[in-house]
C-alpha cells in the first residue's frame, strides 16, 4: 500500500475537540485508517470527502454512536471515550442527522425535553415551555412551529430544527450536522444556515458534513478532507480554496476525468415506459420513457420516492394505479422473479441487507440472479461459465477467488462490482440501479461507470438513481426529476448543472409560499405567473400558475425551452423590472430577480399578461422582493 499523503494543515484556533489516528474496521472493510480532525468553538467546520471516505464514520465515533478501534479523542483538554451517544451528549457533543431520531407521536415540546421525561418527579410544563421558547428565540425561530404540534406532522426542515433545539436543551457545545441538507429545499437550506450562523456567533462548535460544495463555501470557516479513511487536509481555511482544489483533495484527481463524454439523450426504441405510476405512500404519479442503449437518471432529494419507484418496477411493491410497458406490452410484475425472467435486473441501495448473502461464496452470490431466472430442477451453472470468465477479467478478480467462502472478505467496492456483474451475467434488457456508487472509492466508481457505459453500448436500457447530482449529470444523457413522489421534469443533462437540478428537485411542499405568491399574482392580473431560471438562452421553468391565450408564455413547469421557442423571447432576452412588450404586441412580461435574504440568486419571478395596458410593475416587484427576503 502506498504511503498516505502528508495532510495539508491550516492554523486553526484553539481546538475544543482533537481526534488523532482514528481507525475503524467493519469486518474486513477499513472505514478509517488514521483520521485526524480538530474542531474549535465559534466556527463552522466542514468535514468533507467522496462517498466512502469515512466522514460519517468519524462523525459517529465522535458522537458516541460507534466505538473506534484505535486512536484518541481529547475533549476540552481531557481524554474522552464515549461508549454510547448518551455519554457523548452528557459530555456536550450532539449529532443532527439526515434522518432524525425524534419520537413521531410526541409533541415538539416533549421531543425537545425528552431526557426530562425519564427523570423522577413532577414535570413543570410551564417552565419547560418557557425554556423551549427561549431556545427557539435564540435561533431566530420562535414562531417557526407550535410547541404542541406532533412531530410526525412536521416537514423535514422543521424536524431538524427540533433536533437542534433538543441538542441545545442538553447543553451541547459541539453539534455535528451529518448531511443535513439532503432532504431540504433551497429555501429551507437558507433557514438552516441562518440557525447555524446564530449558533456559531453564540460560541458553539459546528461540524458540517456535506458533499454539496456550493454549501460548503457558503457556510464553513474551515474544512478537513478525508480520502479513503485518511485525513489529507486538516483545518484549512475555506477562503483559501476554490472548488477545483477541493475536488482534487477529495478524490485525488479531477473528478471530470472519471466520466467519459456525456452520452446523448435517448432516441432509440423505447424499452420501458412508466405511465402515471402510483404505489402509495411514496410513489404518487411517475411517468418516463427509457430507451434502448440509454443511461437515464432519476434525480430527487431524500424522500422523493426514487427508490420506491425502482422497487415498484421490479415487483417489490404493489402497483396501485398507472401502467408499465415493457417493449410496448403491458407489464406489471407481482414479484421479483417475474421481473428477472422478463429481463430486468435490480441493484438495491442497501448492499449488505438486500443484495448479498454473506455465507455464500462469490460464485454463488454471482449466480443468484441466474437461479431466479431459471426454471426447472437443475442449477444450470455451466451454461454461464464463459460469461463468468469474461466478467472476472473485467472485475480484475482472480478465478481462484470465485470459491471464496464469504463475500465479506471483499471491500465494499468489490462487493458492489460483483453485484452489478450478477445482472450483467444475464444480459438484461433493463438494468435498474439504486445509488450504485454509494460508499465506494473513486477507482471503483470509475470502474462501475465503465461497466455501465459498456452494457448500455450493447443495447441495455439503464435507469440510475443517485443522490450525487454531479454523478447523474456526468453519466446520464437525460434526467427525470422527482419531487414528493411525482415526476415533475424530464430534461437533457447537457442543459443542466447541479444548481438547476437542486432547484427542480425541491419538494413541492416546501414551495408553498412561492406558489401562493404566484397564485395571487395570476389571479389579480389574469395572467400567467411563473418561477424560472434564465441561463444560456434557455428558460428553466420551476413552477407556473394560470395563463391561457394571450397570457400564455409558451412553456410550463418542468420545461426548458430556448428563448426563441417561447411566446415571450424579447422579455426573456432582456429581463427587467418593467413590462416588456413582445414585438407583435400580443403579450407583455415582467421579470423580477428573486434573491434570498442571504443574497443568493434564486432565479426570476415572471408575470405574463395580454398586451395593451399592463398593471404598474413597481408594486408587483416590491411584493416579490419582500417574499424572497424572508427567512423561509
């Protein structure tokens, strides 16, 4: 093994917590191989790394959720060994996780003071309520949610706010945010960053774990970067880095180099078509067409229903409404074996729990799909021998290891390649992949991309779910965007970037205030109100309300036409806070730039009305500015 690179270091303030030489193994998988970190009070510290770098493992060790194998942690000048999360919390360390750990049937107040409920004696609810109001007031969120509301009725952003209040209620001095923005809309991210800024100003130490680099540059003061379980940069001031340098630290090379030329959007024969699929509670209305030889991306935030859509297509979830067509014929698998025999393969997100049998040999795991596809009494393994030899060469796995008795003897990356090879062995018509590169190193990611491009080149239709938007844009020719269980856009990846994809994927439920503004503008003026991004001669419509006939701008939600393909090209080409009349005089359009209260660009709010005598633009523009200036 090559020597680890010497970590880049910055001159950090006096640390509150120091972690040195942290090591952790899961069976034979080495998650951490000597990780170091220092976190100081009064700063937001980014903990970064590619998938599988070990950042969540290090966070969970510091937070007491996991035990380290080796290394030391010094907290406030004294050695710390937290045997569980309770001991870490008692010491003053808390975690706010992507999936919150709140009691759904209890109220906000009860969740904030959950430890108090276990103590003997009488509860003083009045005093607890006053303390809770003080905590939310210190966060600038006193009116954000009622204390008596059941947690199960709250949005993801509101639940995270309760988690933060819960950490403050027990006196946490260091709070670790593990991928906190994964299920939040841009507006909700803004509010979270406001809360984090207040915590920083109050002297708390905050650790921000994220893979979204634009957020890292927006909120962090310093960053520590892990790569393959080791620290390669420690406490480096964020302001001294740019995005390209940070990517090189995270992956050891230019990330774009692991993607081949982006494939064209599918235009061949439609192999798999979904029409208004509904599989409650997560899949509500999903439609798309997947072409032969195409790699299609399915994008969305956590909870959008992406994984559940794949499970429905594979027969793991019952279809309540809608239909699926396979090669033009209706197809509704009632179980996975039926889907496999029809030529559909499925790589699940949970590699350990859903895809491998640890006590089976590599060969037996590789042939699991073959057994499901085969009918009859005999195993028929020999029919696959030649293809197995080809796949072994592609996997760079010696044939002697086929009989290895335990799949857990292999790294997570090799396990994932074997799982994908299981389906390639069957030469499927359709391959469904759910987070195929989750928890694997950069070299394995590159190998998986090559495998997928090769199988697509031979005609297999590939559908990929990934939370890594850069991965989707680099691998896929088209992207279908899902939000709240509904497919809301289908666009060529060539016209998208991560920022646009994030805004498209924002939960519709989190856009209620913006939608309300659009509805009010459309109703009051009789026009079409829309929220859109303008870039490179295209309008990317995030939402639209109203407008027919002379008030129709020529595009709807989820569309991304060129300016000249719309009914309002003149207004789009020269956006201004006044009504711009089209040359034919049929329509006039007002475009107002939307900025958050933190100064971030959030696109444009547009209003198209019939030409003639449009309303006064200044009051309308003022309403838009006021709306987006709020801490939403």
